[in-house]
C-alpha cells in the first residue's frame, strides 16, 4: 500500500492500493497466461462486463501496479509490442500474467463523491511480483503491511472492508490465492452509508 500525496485532489494522505482506470492499450495487450476461469467469471458477473473488458481490467491492474509502485506481475514471454505505458514490459521481454490474479471484490463510490469509480479489487501472491518498490507521482511511503498493520493506517471504509474480506479468505494462509474460492464481496452506498453483499 501507499499514501496518496497531500495535494491530491481526491483522498489526500489516505493509504490505498495501486489502481486506476483502463487505458486504450490495455484492450490490446495479450497476457502470458489468461485469467483463471473463476476469476474471469467473477469479474464479469452482474456488472455488464464482457470477456474482453475482463482482460482489459486485468491489464489495467497490472499496468497501474507497475506505474504506481514499481512492481510487475509478469512472465518471460514474447514481449508486448508498443511504447507508452507498456514500454517497461517491452524493454524487459515480459508479458502481464493474468493467471496469478484473484478477485476479492468490487465497489462503487457514493453518488455524492466528486470522483466516481466502479473498482475491482484484485490480489496476487507477493512472490509473483518483479522489481522493487519505488514511490511515484501517485503514491509515497510504499510498503508491505500485514493485515493488522494495514487496518491501523489512515484508510477509507471500502479499503477496510476489502482487507476484512482478505482476512476471511486467508484462513489457510495463502489458500485463497492458490485457487479462487468463496463469494465475491460487493460494496456500495445507500444514503451515503456503506452496504455490502456477496455474489
């Protein structure tokens, strides 16, 4: 996790996971490994998400992690082609690894928020990450945190909710990352109060 900069127009000084929106190149980059079928199904369920968009979401998550914290979820393969945001993968002969991703949940920001998001929360084993943590224009004070440590940081309610779900799924160490299991958490707001359900 990292801390958003003090001058950020949205959630300044709050600790968050790396993330962001789909960019145009995310639709065209093919991975070294496809999404696990259960993860693809979870991404596409109830959110009008096509198979192509599920792949683009996975690419966006991997690219944003690289851009914001300096870590790559990728494998040696015929490198991706192109410049721009994927140039770091191209120069290293890597392709994004969708197969290591697991879905925890998704969340929609409240209607009164100045920035609206429909966010999907994905996780991967730390051992799959290549590179070293490096602060970016988005996040500072980067670090690996235990669940207990993370819950003590300045975080918002949705992040706390997702961390709680990870804790529930982690009853067997990293078992939930070895094979997708369990229901997917969906967090949204009604009358500005956080509500959760599973699907």
